[in-house]
C-alpha cells in the first residue's frame, strides 16, 4: 500500500518541481487556500502559540501573522519539492550565504562542528551550504513512516552532498566519525519540544518556561566540537539569506546549558524580527510551567 501511494503521488511531485517559479507560487497560493480555509490545518495550535508567544500584539495583528505564516508554510513545503529539479546555479541565486568565510575559519580549527538551526524561514534549502564547505554535511532528521517517501526525502535533502541520519543513529555515527577523524558539520534544528522524560533543562522561550533540547550542547562538549548558529532571513518570496553566528569553539569551557540558552536567544531574535516565518504549527509550548 505504501508503494502504491508513492507511485501515484511521485509524478505529481515531479510536475510541481518543474513548474516555472511564477506558476509554482501561484500553485502555492492555491494550496494555501485549501490548507488554511478548507482544511484549517492546526489553526487552533497556531492561534494558541501566537497568543502565548506574542501577547503584546493585538488579536488583529496576530491574525495577519497567522495568515502570512500559512502562506510561508505552503511555500516552504513546495520549495522542498522544487529541490528535486532545481539547478545549483538557481539555488545559489535564491539561497545566499553572507559569510561562508566563517565556516572556512572553523574548518581550519581541525574540529567538527555542530550547526544549530531553527524551524524558521527555510531550513530545507539550508542544506545547499554543503556544496560550499569541506565539512562532511550531516543532517539529523526524524524518519518518515512511509519508507518510499522517506527515501525520497533523503534523496532530496542529500542532493547537495548532505547525509541524513535518523535521530537515534546520530550519536553512534558521530562517535564513528570522531574515531576516524572525519571532519563533519552536524545540522540540528533544536528549537522544538523534547519529550518530558528527556528534558534535562528548562528555559524561557518567548517568555514561557519550557523544556528544551540539550542534546546538541551535550554532544559538543563530549566530542569538543565547534558550535555555530545559522540565522536564515527571508528576503522576499523564494529568496533567502543565511548568516552564520559563532557561539563557541571551546564548548567545554562554557557553563552547562549556556550554549543552549544562547541558541534560544538567537531564535527569539529571528522570530521577533518577522514572526510570520516561524513554524507555528508545531506544539512547541505543550509543556510549560
């Protein structure tokens, strides 16, 4: 059954991926109408999250952000599909890295790097940076139930020399790479909600005290890895700009949880600059105190 669903869906995905960008975004507008007005995908969650995280805004202002966030969500999902056939030249035109020289500096330190990202703007096209670095790019992701779509997603995300590894396999792979002295850059989007039984630290995120992921910091300290944050800005529709922000090249000297807290402050800055580009559909604040 999984294979049948995949076979029936794949031709449509391929057709979407080859659409000219103007038509492509018209199609995204159509999908937005279905997702927002007809299906109402997670609208209650989005409204709740926006009210909790942005209480200083009026209900009318939050509604504007809500609608814009759904527009962006549809764009980003389709942009992932677009990656199937987009050329490297076109990707480099649309996803610009402003300070790749900072990554080069971290390469010269002779240590692997943890790249912290958030579910903001475009984390899908962020994988294109692997063509610009000598690090072996490794993205940590959650496996999809349908094995055929899972393979497709891995193929799409691996187009730019990035290797995807399931969350549960990330630590053994990191240990193996350290043993074999394979310099790698591990991409982790650590701004979502962990399971309570794996919550070792709580911090305020957008003014609300919540459990936070600390795995990236733990691994950085265990293996003495550099830590970078990547800030992605949506310049206009279909165009993004990424800027690397150094956090530390000596994680063992940093007090516990300070790396994690610094990361969260950077994510908050992004959100407050343009909240419509954050991934509000996730139940980020389902555990709070």
